[in-house]
C-alpha cells in the first residue's frame, strides 16, 4: 500500500512538472530567450561591417579627376570695343574646370573652311572647327541695354544654357563676372553639383537582413516509463498564445546611398543655389580689379595692348624726327596772281618783284606730342585730347630781285623757318581688321598756329620776312591695315593767316610786311597731308608724312615798293617731308 502511494505521488509530481512546462507563460519565456540572444549579437555586427566595407570600397573605386572642358569665347553682339568679351575670357581663363582656346586660331581654321569677314568669329563655323580644335563648347552672348545674355553652345552649336547678368556702365561688375562664369561651368557639367559631393560607392550595398530566429517548439519532457505500467499519453503541445514579446533592440539599417539627382532638361540657367557648386578658386591678383582699362599693361603705341585685352588708344605719343622742306615764294604788283603777271608782255612787267625758290631743300628738326588724358576711360571722353608741335628749318639759297627797269640782282639769303602748333582735338576710335584688334580713328582738331620765315638782318636783302599767327580747324583720319602699317591723312583750313602777325614786334618790323606792298591785306590758306605710320617693336614705331601748305596774300592800296601803286599779290608755298620715330604710352 505504501509503495502504491509513493508511486502515485511520484507520477503526480511528474505530471505537474509537464503541465507547468507546457503552459503559455513557460513557452513565452523560451521564445524570449531565443530571440533576445541572436539580436544582441547580430545587430552591432550588421552596423559596423557595412561601414568598413563601404569606406574601403570608396577608396578603391574613387574616380580620377575629369579633364577641363575646352571652349572658345566668340564675339558678343552689341559689345563695343570687345570690353565685355574680354572680361568673360579673362575670367574663364582663371576658372579651373574649363580651358579657353585662342580666338585667333578659331578664325584661322574658319577661313580654311571658306568663311570670311565677321562670320569667322560667330558660331557659324563651330560645327566644322570644333573637331579640329578639340572644342567641347563655345561661349557667346548679346548685349541689350544694361543686360548681357550669356549663351553656352556645345560642339554642334546647340544651346546648352543661357544666363542673364547685369551690366554697369557697359561693363560687368566682379560679382556679375563670377555669376557668368559659374553659369558657364554649370552648363558644361550638365547637372547641378552639391557643395560637397558625397562619396558614392560604385556598387550599392545590400541592406543587412535581420536574423530571424527559428520558431521555438515546446518539447514535452521525457519521463521514464515504468516497465510494469502502461506509459502515459503525452499531452499535445499547446499552441502559443499571441502575446506581445518584450521589445528587443532592432538591428540598425545601413545608410542607403542617395540616388544621384536626375539631370533636368535645361532651359535657362538660373541663379546659383546656396548648396550649388563650390566657388571658383581665385588667384591673388584677381582681388585687385577686373577692369582692363585700369590694369597697367604695356601699350603697343597704336592703341592696342599686350595679350587679348580690348584695343585702346595710348595716353601719350611723342614723335621726334626731322623735316625736309622746299619753299616757293613770289610777289607781283597790280595783279591777282603771279601767273597773271608773268603772262603779260615784257614791256608791261613793271615794278619790284621777287622770286624765291629752293633749288636745294633745307633741313630741320621736328617734335610733336599728342595727349589723350582720358584714354583709359570707357566713356566717350577718351577721345578728347591736345596736340603740341614744333618745327624749325634752316634755309640758305639765292634770291633774285627785279627792279622797275627789268634789271635783276641775285644774292645769297640765310633764313629760318619756324612753326608752332597748339590745338585741341577729339578722336572717335573704332576697331578695324578681321579680329577687330586694330584701332583706327577719325577726328577733328582746332587751335592756334604760327609760322615765321625770318630772313637775316641785312638792309640790302631783297627778301622780306613773313610772320603769321592764326587759328585753324581741320579733320584727320587713320586707317590701320596691319599693326606695322597705318594710312593717315589730314587737312586744315587757315582762318585769315595774314602776314605781319606775331608774338613780338620790335621796332614795327611786322607792319612793314604789309606796308611795303599795300595798305591792307586779305589772306587765304590751307594745308593737306598724307602719310604712313606703324609699330616696329613694343611701344616704338615710325611716322612718315608729306605736307603741303599754301598762303595767298592779296594786297590793296599803294605800297612803299616801286610799282605797287594799286596793291598786288604774294604767293607762298611750302612742300615738306616729315619723318621720325614715335614712342607711345
């Protein structure tokens, strides 16, 4: 009896243990333990391993730096003097993402393609010239009022983008220059780049999948089966009740690389966003100024500058050289011209008359200074200036004097020929030539001139001196054919260049220049010149001109000389060659 009671107690404890283990609470504890342990192990490794793999992968697959895009800056429509184009080209040359090609080489290749004139510097030959120059793009634009439209073209001539920037007094401010350059670089890149490009792996990393623990299965405890008794039926495992498990730390999801932004269809290049491309590296000298008219550069003398800056006139030009002059002078009484008197019969040629003609030209020295103090300004005032000149020649020749009875006397005369010039001028400058880099001008000038032909002080001299002081107005033009050759022409009209006018009249000598031939005089005079000039080396050049000056004095009333009872005429003509060297700044 005691044995059966002990057996019942033992089996009761076994059954109680089995029921306890199969209860929902016990099953939940088993699930908790099996889920928590793998999560704590897998989650940290899933975070650290992709980060190291991504960092190593980015080092190995780092792409090399792209070569700069090569482009050419074409002409800008409406840009007078090429000032805006020069600013764009100068700024793009300092931009590292691009490389600027020579416009001169572009024009040369365009000529080989059969294009001529201003078409060479437009986008017309771009599709044919770009492959030969290995161009990626071209930059052009249009000036409209106070606005500049910058256009970026690809090698086929297709517009990649446009950008409108503001002009200040016909030029680009430093901030607008940077905006235009950024627009060009952005158009060539094809997409907006962030300020700091994230390191993007070449192959996206697969996200780490959390380890899912196997579904726990509650096993019934094994109980020993007594040999003498029928084993108990194992109770069916209870289905686990859906109970909210204890929250375990979730595995960290790896950072997925952001997809690269899709390049939008570019219609217009707007203002640069704050998180846009990094600013262009500036060179130290770029902090001074971007105005080419304020930069100190060596002037070539013809108004051009070294490099590819727009042409500009020099501030000053000095000409030193010499003169070679021929003079022809005649006086005739009672007629309106020397030719009229000479056509008379010899018996009617009565009165004192003189002939002076240089059988040998006389030499002299010359100096001329042109000043354009506003030449560095982009305004219309840059053509305003002044010209100062001085010439002096020394003449020694024979003069023949005829008296009233036809007798003649020939004597050697020594004289000096002096000319002073002080005039204001205004010149309108224009680009010339296929590249518009040659500078020509057309202008006007007005001021005072004085010319004195002084004969040696000798009472027996048959030739009298002449002194003239008078205003004059004229026109001038210069057309450059090459840098070494410019054609120059000028003409002046003298306003009443009467004899007997000068700065000094000691003893009334000036009055005798009129009283010897009549009581009053009226004079008409003019001057014309034609020449060539050019640059030889740097700021130094040359100048060669032929000048013709003519004066005609018509006297009225009785004069002191014999036969001059009713006035007469005096004609004075100077033919001279001026040659010299020029230095410009």
